[in-house]
C-alpha cells in the first residue's frame, strides 16, 4: 500500500467518525493530528468554528527530550492545562482517523491525567 493509499484510508476513517463526533460549546472536540515529525492537538468548538486551546511539538519548549510518545504526552498535558485554564473540563476526543495506539494514546492519557474528561 502506497503512502497516498494510507492517507486516503485515514481521511476516509476521519470523515466517517466526524459524521457523529462534533464539538459543542459545552463539550468541545479535542482533535489530534500526527505528522511524521510533530504531534498537534487542539480543542475546537465546531458550533462557532473557534479553536479554544491548542498545543504541538512544533512549539518551542513542549517537545520532551526522548521518545515520540513522551513528546505526545507533553502535548496532551499542555493542551489539557490550556483548556482547563479556559474553563473547559469535558471534551469529545477525535483521534483523526488514527489508531488509538502509540502517540495518540499517550496524548489522550496525558490529557486525562491533566484534568480533561472524555
């Protein structure tokens, strides 16, 4: 399977999930994007189209020295702290078509430990 086929399959899974998963004002969506080098997470209110909090390894100071899972956990902790500071506790998790495994799972676990409920 080529890289384009993998990308198409992920986009198809993501669209299928997004039919049901939407962020509201009371419960916004925590969405994850994973590239080969970085991990990005943002809390989005889909009803208004606003990003309420975000974090990524591309920012200075968030990327942990160590494995990709540790860096993803640092992003999860940072986005959760920013969301809690914005007054958000409950979110809906959107894994973006990726398997709930590895970096995505590490980000989710760290966000839960930092105070988000999903």
